[in-house]
C-alpha cells in the first residue's frame, strides 16, 4: 500500500469542515482511491460533535480513507501534515466590532502558525479560509519562520467561482467556459471582481456584456453574494466554500488549466500597485506545486482605483494586527 497523504483541517466540526472532510475523503482532492489520513482539529466544546463527524466518515467506508485523527491539540493535528486547511475561526458575535474579530483571530492564527512551524511537513501547503482570511494568512505565515511564506495562501476562490457563475449566466454559457476571471485584494466587501481580462468560450467578455453591468450589478452581486446566501439559507455559504477550498488546493498542487488562471491571495510583491507584504488576491498560474502572479495585464483607471481601495484595507488590517499584544 502506498503511503497515506496527511491532511489537516481546523474547525472540522463546523459547517465548512463538515462538507470539506467528506469531499476530501471521497477522493475529490487527491484522486479516487489515493490513500489519505484526515487530521481533524477542533476546540474543546466541539470535540463531541467532531467525534460524530469521525463516526460518519467511518460509516462512508471510503476507499481512500486510511485513518481519522480527532484532536484539540494543534501539535497532534498538524503532525506531518502536507495539506492544511485553516477553517476554524472565531465568528463575529452580536455586538462584536471588526477590530475584536481581528484580535481574537490574530491570536488563533499566530498560535497555529507556530504549531505548523514545529509539526507540519516543511513543504506543507496551507490554505486559510477562516476570516479575516488574508490577514490571518499573514499572521500564520509570520509565525512560521522555517516555512516559506509562499506556502501560505488565503481563499478568494469562492469569490472567483461566484464571478465566473455570474458572467456565465449573463452570457448564456456554462461556468466552465469562463476563463481569466480575477478577484483582486481582500476577501471582504472591498474585493474587486474584475472581468476585464475574462474570456467566455474564447471570446472577450467585455464585448459580450455592457460596461455598466460589469462595473455595477456584476461587482455588487459578487461582493454581496455571501450575504445573499445567508439571507436565503439562514446560515452562511458552506458547501460552495468547501468546494472552492478543494478547487484552490487542487489547482495549487496539480496546476491551473492551460491558458487559464485562478485567484489566490498570496504574499504581495507590489505587482499592479498593490501594497507589498500583505496577502493580496491576484490572478495566479500554478504548475509543479508552485504559483506565479500573472504579469503584464493592462489595467484601466477604474481597476487601479479599486485595487488601491482594497489594498488600503489590507494595510489597515495589518497595522491593527501589528499593534496587538499576542
Ligand atoms: P462554523 O462556525 O460553522 O465553524 C467553525 C468551526 O471552527 C467551529 O466548529 C468552531 O468550534 C471551530 N473553531 C473555532 N476556533 C477554533 C480554533 N481555534 N481551532 C480549531 N477550531 C476552531 O463556521 P464555518 O461556516 O465553517 O466558517 C468557517 C470560517 O470560514 C469563518 O471564519 C467564515 O467567516 C469563513 N469563510 C470564509 C470564506 C472565504 O471565502 N475565505 C467563505 C466562507 C466562510 O464564510
């Protein structure tokens, strides 16, 4: 039997974790039948629920699944992990300010970065889903000095997929025929969904939709899609988020489609005028397990302005986090 790939998920008894664990165990990330071990991490109050998740995983009798470890100890959960999904986060409670959210999560993600540094595989790929995802990724990576910051990224793939779906619906095509979509910046309301480079079935998107829609309804629909799902479902996006997390990790590990790219929040090198050093969502191409920011795209004034706004927000988050006594 070939060796079992080690995958860790924090917040594994939560909404997204409950979707993600089963999709991975069924082979959607590594391929059907590829042996894997799930290392599921929760906080103490959710350990009982997590044991229920483990029972259900066993009940699926998945071909790929070799072992399920459930733990509240990061050291045990991250041991030898090659793929890490940092999903668990402190949710924004009633009366809680965004700054309180940042403080609570800065502690969690700094601590997780330290534990990853000690326990995870040196080349582990770490995807941060828990919000505020970009700044959490920055904090986790900064606390893992022996790991390459390029091995950390934050998720904007759900926004990317939502944008592809909106453009596909508008033009009467299937979402898979949309290429070269971009989500710039922060996974927050300031994100900039940009279809100016997109192709639909090989044709330039800007020739198929009017500018007013591209800069108005399209943009706000994607930015507010999470809120619309909450309004309809009574709870936040979970299945689509887990699906996007798998898309993100699969493309990162196995490569993007020829001629296409995806959106990932990665350490900014200042490309396209974004602030350096924050985790900024860019168009990236992946090959051989590594990503590269797509260079040389022509951006107009409207796009540059939007990139500046979302970049300013990330700098403000970074500076708020740097003032915390963690
Ligand atoms: P849930 O509240 O359903 O689940 C979160 C789970 O994390 C809970 O079971 C909780 O016990 C656990 N947890 C909390 N702190 C933990 C810690 N320190 N270590 C381990 N586990 C911990 O939330 P869910 O709907 O699953 O969402 C999880 C996170 O994803 C939230 O922060 C949410 O805002 C974020 N999202 C990010 C998205 C993105 O595109 N980047 C989209 C979806 C989602 O909104």
